[in-house]
């Protein structure tokens, strides 16, 4: 945590959670979104236009660095076969369930983008259960940061650590 209202949490693997002080509301832009309480404008590109997909969004914020060794062109987003997509939706729909472990959070953190991200990740990884639980955990982390007590969501979602 900093003295100017920035807090970072990193799980050491796939999740970085960025929190900023309320005084920055509506004054931010970039890869972490706009902080306007409207998820629909979080994919604003550096030119102020809404991106069509995550690659277009990410590329718009790219900073030129001649010493960077990575490929300058991101691959197109992974596409999923319809049957695999249906399977992923079946697993991830627990995020949206009105009687599920995340129901108390829906009012505070709209679940749709987390559901879509879960479906994409589940599909792109061939149904990796560890990454499914990581996707569910991302929503749980956002809910808990908003002050929502979820209880034992891991048990209810089958993500019990062994």
C-alpha cells in the first residue's frame, strides 16, 4: 500500500488486484479500466474509442520499447468449438446463478464479464479445473474487496483445495 492511495495484491501466479482510493474515481484510464462504476467503459482505448476485443484494447496501450524481445503482434483471441463453449458455460454459470455461492455479490459486482472471462479461459485451456477455480476466485476476490462476505464458495463450487 502506498501513501497516495494505491494498493496492489498479487497471488504469485495469475491474479493482480489493483485498488485505488475513492478520490481517483472517474479520473483513471488504461489497462485497469476507468473506475467509473460502469464496466462497459473499461475497454476504452488510449484514443478514447471502445475496443472490440481484449487484444485491440491491450495493443492500444502498448508502449514502444526497442529493447523488448517479445512479439509485437498479439495472436488473435482463441476461438472455441461450440460444444466446448457450451461445456465451459455449464461450468462457469455458477458465477451467474441466482441461488449460487456468489449471489450476494451480484448487486455490488456485476458478474457478466467474470462469467465471460471464465468461459474464455476454460475453453482456451481445454477445461483445466485449476484454472476454472482461479477464474471463480477472481470473482470471489473482487466481491471480497467490495466487502461482500461469500462464505465457503470454494466448497460450494467444487474448488476445495486438496
